[in-house]
């Protein structure tokens, strides 16, 4: 049987190659803006998934309306996103499409339940989500079930319903119910799942789904451009638009699109890599170097290091160290040895260069360019030092040119990046688990604060809940959870958590939660007193200063 993970070319070798890198990364602090703890910390979700892979299939459209057919893929996209935020590892649309292609099935194929199980087995998935949606009395009704593939068992179906305009919230609620089935101990609130998609415009999301499913390239571009116009902060749409522009060699536009993708999100690394390529092909070598460097700080795989070296070299600088690292990370790829050989020869290191070119030819004996370069380097003229060494000389394209251009790695295996990242995540999770409870709680809380600052309430709550499990007396975690509850509309629980935080340790953050709650309820006197307490504890806190001014303005308006 075709096996998805072992079939990707070089996948196992690439993961082996990054093992040493992963160890180093796990021991080092995360780069700024990149969260490595939250993806690693599956928390309760790890129990429910039992390490198995989750596959969400497009839902069946039972409405009888072709105009709503786009919701088939929309349901899968939303559930994938929420499952990922909850700590699971769902296969994405690209994974599913790749498997269907290798099975000889069309992308729009709608499998039966039996075929779905075969597809899941092909993908090594342990659980499948199958579902449908219909309209009843003007309402959208969505239903889904989990299929336990190894045991060929199905759970009881779960159902949600609501207005058609609340489609995103309906599927978010469905994702929460399924998560609770996967792991009954999962503690993140349903309101937090729904709040995770609250800022996503439905019209922008529809344009995005149409943009990733439309068979015509021009139509895909049109829909995706509409999506980012409607929702300028919608990162997945920018990612998809960047891919389209990159595929049509609109490199400057693609680079601008990729720059707008959330660097800390699931597409951040791929966006950075492709932005580096787009900048390389646009001639912005300094920009390309920076883009590859940012990716390498998080996950320095061979292709990233190689291309960073190319960008450095194109600026007339020495990129040898990057090519050394690339060849060491993936010694079985001939191009890395080719590039290292070229860089070494360019800087006068003849014998090491010959050795590396020989290794390139050993790995790829039919490499005509490498054969010609090797012959030129071994010629009497080359031995007398006649090899060109200027950057300008690299403009020549003749295969016999003894100073050729270093090769750019153009392909990006997103799945390999995800799997390599998972190696790092697992190591960090193990390291985190070994810490004493209070120290582990503080680290989790800090990461939760970062997610909350970016508006990612689901991820933030998971971390705060885990921090409280590690140390129930950590006031900062209760204050963070209080703010999550306030943002998701659960005022009662928000007040309880804020008061619990204050019992443990008075903080400006807890007082700010209470002040905002009272302000929203029209209790201006209480809100003002709480804002004042926050300022006493943190006089320079800008949020407290702004809130205090807003309360004063409302009190003044009320007197008038």
C-alpha cells in the first residue's frame, strides 16, 4: 500500500539530517516572534489523539444548492485550523490532495465511507472526521462524526445549527464538540473556539475558499485578491495569493504577499522561504538573505542555509560557511556539494573544492555541468591560477565556465518542514515536562501572553490552563485566563478568574480585566477605582492610562 509519509522523496533522509539541528534548537531559546512551546504542548489533546493522525474530509453538501458547495472545503479548512490550535496534528488540504493524486483519484473526488477509510489508511490517519450540512427552516445545520480507523468504529454524531451568516461559528462549535469526543478532559471553553473565528469576515473567507479550489488560475487570483481586499489581515489568503503570484513568476508581488503572512503562524516558515526565493529572483539579494536568515533561526534546514549562502554570494560576499552547513545537514544532496565546491574554488581553496566537486559527481554521476567544471578546474590553465574569481564572472551561463553560479533550491517541502518542526516541538515538550511545576507554569504563561497579544485566544487559553495545572497559585495565569474569558464574552468567569488572580497576587492586568468589565456594564465608579489600582501598581502601563482616560471622559459626559 502507498504510504504517504515514506513516499515523499527524501523525507526520511531529511528528517535524519535535521536531528542534530533539532537538538541544538531545543536547547536554544526560540527566535523572537516564534512560539515553539505551544505547538509542542499538546496538553490534554495528546491523550485524546493518542499520537494518531487526524484527517478531516470535505463535508457533504445536502442543501441541494450549488451556490453553497464552497462550504464543503470551508468546513474542512475551519476544522483543520481549530484542531491544530487545540494541539492536534490534522493533515491539511495539500496532504489530502497529494494522496488523492498518488491514488489516481481526482481532487474533487467525494469518497464513500468505505473509501474514506481506505484513504485514511493510505495516509496513516488514525481518525477521520466526516460530516455534512443542510438547510432547515432557513438555518444551517452541520453534523459530523469521528471514525476510529484502526477499530473501524464511529462515534455518535454531533450537530450544530444557526443562521447561515454564522457559518464560521457553527463549524467552530462543531470542532469543539469533536475535540471533546477525542479527549473528554480537554478544558478549553466552547466560547473560545467560537471566538477564534469571530474576526474572520464570512465574505472574505468564501472568496479565499473559492480561490484555493477554483481550477482556473485567473479565477483563483481574482478570488484571492478579493479576499485580502475584504480582510487585509487574513494571513491564509495572503499565503495562497503569494503562491499564485510566485507560480506565475510575479516575484515582486509574491514577495510582498508573503511578507504579510503571520510569521508565527502555521504558514510562517514556508512564507519566509518563498519570500526569500521571490526576492532572489527579483535581484534583491540583501532582502533574500534576511528572509532566509529569519527562517534559519527557527529551523535551519539545508535548503534554507543553501539559499542564504546563495544570497550572500550574489552580493559579492563569502557564502562558504552556509554551504558547509547545508552539506553537513544533508550530505546526500549533490547540489550542496556543488555549491560548496564553487564557493571554495572562488576563494582560492583548490583541493577542498575538487574534493567537494568529486563528491557531487559521486552522488550525481550524470551532472553535465559538474563534469565540465571539474574538467576545467583540472586543466593546466586552471592549475596556473587562471580560474575566474570575480563575481561578475558568474554571469556566464556556459556549462564549461569554471566559475559557475551556485544553485538555488527552488522546491519547498512544506510537509517535511512541519515534520522537522515537530521533532523540535517534541524535544521542547520533553524538556518543558522535566521542569519543576512553578517554572513550567511561568514559561507556559509567558507563551500564553504572547499568543494573547496576537489575538489568538484559543492557543492562549490552552497555555494558561496548562500553566494553572502545573501551578494553581500562579496569579499571572489566572489573570491571563480572565482576559481570555472577557474577550470571549464570558463576563462571569472572567470576573471569577480576575478575583482569583488578585487573591494570589495583586496585578495591573487583573485590575484591568475588572475595570473593562465594569466599564462595559456601565459601572463607571467601580471601573474608575479599578483602573486607578492598576495605575498604582504600574504607573507607566499604557493600557491602564488609556482606560482611565476613557472612563474619565464617560464620567464627564454623564454629568453633562
